[in-house]
C-alpha cells in the first residue's frame, strides 16, 4: 500500500476488511513500516507537510490494527 493521503489510507483499510484478520494485520504492519520509511525520507528532505501527512496515515493504520487486535 502506498497511501499519499489520509483519505486514501482509510479507503485502503476498508477494502481490506473482507480479508482475514491475519492478512489485514500483515498488510497494516507492512503499510506502517513503508509509511515510516517515507516519513524519515521526508524529514531528511525538510518536507514538513509530507511528514505530517505520513504521521496522519500512520495514526490511521495503527488505529485500525488496534481495532483488529481487540476483535480477536
């Protein structure tokens, strides 16, 4: 998953809801890692707007991961 906005992240996580919890958790963990790497890249480039976008996306993904963990 390569989300460039909070809306896109929310849409993607909704599209995963039909998948098993195991697959959803795997997808979410990979997406979080990828977004964290993007965030570090943007921090090094001094692109604050992109850093803030990444923080928002990470928050959305982690919230969804917590929801799944609570359902199990």
